[in-house]
C-alpha cells in the first residue's frame, strides 16, 4: 500500500513537467497538501485493488504474494517515470521518498495526531481477529469468525493507517 502512495506522488511530481515537481515541492503548504493527497489517493487505489483480489483468492499467502507483486509493479512504473523525468523532478521525488516530519507544519502535525488517535484504537481491537486469521481460514471459521469480513476489516484498517503515515512522512 505504501508503494501505491509512492506511485501517487510520483505521478504528481515526476509527470508535472520539467520544473513542476520542483515547484510543487517548494510551494510550501499547498505543495505538501498536493503530495499528501496524491499519496493518499495512490494508497487507496492500491488498497482497493488488494480488496478486490482478497475477494477472489482464498488463502492469506496468495494474497500476500499478490500484494508483493503489486508493490513491485508500482515500483517498476515509478522507475520508468524516473527514467523519463527531468533531473530536478527526480531529486524532488527522492527527497519526498526519504521521509521526514521536518516539512510538516504544526497544523498538519495536529491533524496527523488526531487521525492517528482516532484510527489506532480500532486497529488495536483487531488483534484477536488477526490471531484467529493466523490459525488459518478453516480454524478461524470453525471458531465463529466471518473470515471474509475480518480480512476486509484488517486490510482497510492497515491500508488507511499506512496511507496516512506515508502521506505525512
């Protein structure tokens, strides 16, 4: 899912013209918001694809392998975009990719803290569900767990958290 965030930012920074990515990275708050929105949109797009695949496949291992494949595909697309982009745009993208809270303003940091405070407790409540999923689908189903619903909740919860953290860092 974080590779989807990188792909979203790459589309904005690397395909925005020869100096567009540099201008966007130096725009301050507006540029940061644009890159954060692109990261969240990219993450949610990849998460939607993973949710679709999760409905079609049965095993957790298969889903994991498909997720890794999607990550490699996103990184390959980013590599092609880097190859055809201007040097300044690639530098702006790499600086974003290094990740840091240094460029996050106080207001944006407060929003980040509020989002994490709201979204982390429900994620912690999924611990028992994830432990049941570790036992395998058949055992979890026999213990009364709706495996499909539980898997979707875990994917959505982790996907949203990863999208927000990747967008802000």
